[in-house]
């Protein structure tokens, strides 16, 4: 079933220069003998300068679609895959134009815009929190009168928990509002035209599901528990461990919930990464994205004999039947190491000790020395990743915690130069 003819098969990857995920996809494509064309989000001048064959400007969707269509006349693609959320609609629309199987542009849009997602999910019967839309130009005290506490303020189109802030009281709401507003304006959103979401806070345990959709059918690839409490006010991703320690019955209910959510958005093809909360009332949808897990997290997953998640996604995009693929036995986990405070990263210690902890399979420090670190809710990156594999989820979780204890990050606040008095001459 895993047979794969090695003939020239061309695939288009859409990516931004900043993506963490290109390495894994490019390696997988190479293993499969695919010819890869990279459509990269760059200003035209730079793509000419660097001889990028397919330089695209993701913000110019119509022009980018035309560039892809023109290129495909002489170099036809079997599939188009967006490695970043920012190109998922472009991938969908270019696929429609070229007659390739893909999620519809509307579904891709819904998986990116949390307001549209909530509307469609609640209409489609997926359990999700009560939500309201508010505008950046409106009065936060007035808003606070209309919501119930605790609640969560949330931007529509950011990711990685950026700008997601819990508020328990009116003053907390007002300060969270100002913080979110500042962040969105810094990101280039206009005060008058931007809305955001306020949702009821759903207490409970959080999980993440990796799945593949084929003609609308969901195949669960793996379910991760997030064993650290995520109660706010900010929500840093930390530890993911699979297999889940939840009951089989609850795992079934979670899969059902994700299938309903995917159906309500119209997601039908390719990878999904869904996040849910679980409490006495069962599973609740937080979000569903039409892509695989972010960062370097997928490294811990293996399917069949040494097949990685990215290879599975590529095989799926090329139309292979993957119904019987299962994740390899054993437990696996990853920690996205959160940034504890703002400042300049001066040094990192303890990597060897952390690496020596049993079951730890790797430590990647992705933050650069001497660069400014920005924690949540404004920041968009991690210090790095800790990976582990072992017999049981308990052992993997414990190993990750121990390894994290060994790591020391020296982060110094910048002293503004202007405040230093100059010596008298
Ligand atoms: P993002 O796309 O930025 O990751 P999410 O909607 O996934 O946005 O929210 C990020 C995190 O914030 C979630 O993983 C969860 O921990 C927390 N969160 C978001 N919405 C809620 C909610 N309604 N109730 C409780 N926690 C929430
Ligand atoms: Ca999320």
C-alpha cells in the first residue's frame, strides 16, 4: 500500500521565509522523489535578486494566483501545499484555478478567521464557547457590561496564542482590551475596521488532535494531552504528550467533535490541527486549522516504518490511500519552551545536562543569542523545543520537565542608553 512510483511529480510549497516547517517538508519531498517548487513570500526585487523561481507577494492574492497559473502552464503541479497559515487561502484558490484537490477557499478562510470559525462551528453543532464580536474603536467599559466573566479576549487572525488574554473582572477586561488593541495596531490593523472576539472562558484540560481529512472523512493520526494547566491570563503552549491518557470513550467524543467542526467549516482535504478543552460536560472546540502541528513539534511523530508526518501529508496530497497508517507505538512528547520575560538573550546553559536526561531525544534552541525576546501575549516565538520518546506518557512528561529544569536562559533587560549619564570631560 505504501508503494510509490518514483516518476517526476511536482509539488508547490507556499511558505514565508520565517517558517519553522520548511525543513521537514523539503526532506520528506526529497525522500519521495518529488520535484519541489517553492513559492516564497518575498518582494519582487528580492526574489529577482536571489533568483527565486517563484517569488510571490501573499498579500497580493490575485496577482499571486496568476503567477502560479502561468508557472503551471510549463511546470504542472500535482498539488499545492501551504506551509504557513498565511498562504492557506492562496493555496486553496490556486488549487481551484488549476483543478487540484484542496479545501475550498471559503473553508480555508474559516479556518483562519476565528470569528467566522465560531459562527460556522456553532451553526454546525460543534460545542464551542459563547462568543461576541466587538470593535477596536468601541468603548471597553460598555463591552465589559455585555460579557460574562471569566472571559477570553482574542484576535481574529493571529496565532500561537498571541493576543489571547483572560479577564475575570471589568478592570482586567479594560486593560486586556488596551493591550490587544495596541498589539493589533502594531501589527498594522486599522482601529476603525478591526473586530475581535470575546468568548466565555472554558475551564478544563486541553488536548490537540492531529488528523487527516480525505473527502471529508477524518482520520485521527494522534491525540496529544497538554498536561500543564492553561488557565491564563496568557496561554503559552508548553508540553504536548501522546498518546493521550484520557479514556477511550472521551477520545472518541473528541474525534467526533473535531469531525463535526471540520464539517461545519467545510474542511474536507488534508491535515488538520485541532485544539479542544475537556471538562465534565465533554469536549469543547477551541479551534481547528487546516494544517499540521506548528513549530518543530511534528519531529516526535512517526508512522509505519520511519515515516514522518510531513511525508504522510505529501503522500495524502498526491492521492495515496493512507487509511491503514498508524502512529508507531510508544509515547512521545515535546515542549515548546516559553519565553519567561522580555529582554536580550545573553546565554543558554545546561543543554548537555538536559540532553542526558533519559528519554530525551533532542533539544533545539531556536532563539538567537543577543536578540530581543518578547514573551506572550505580544511575542510570536519560543526559546526552543525539547523532544522526548519513551515507554509511557508519564515517563515522557517527567523527562521533559527534568530536562527543562536543567536549562538556564540568561535574559537581561536592556538599559536604555539615553538614561546613562556621560562622564564629564
Ligand atoms: P491561537 O490561534 O492564537 O492559538 P486559540 O484560540 O487556540 O488561538 O487560543 C490560544 C489558547 O488560549 C488556547 O490553546 C487555550 O489555552 C486558550 N483559550 C482560547 N480560547 C479559550 C476559551 N474560550 N476558554 C479557555 N481557554 C481558551
Ligand atoms: Ca491555538
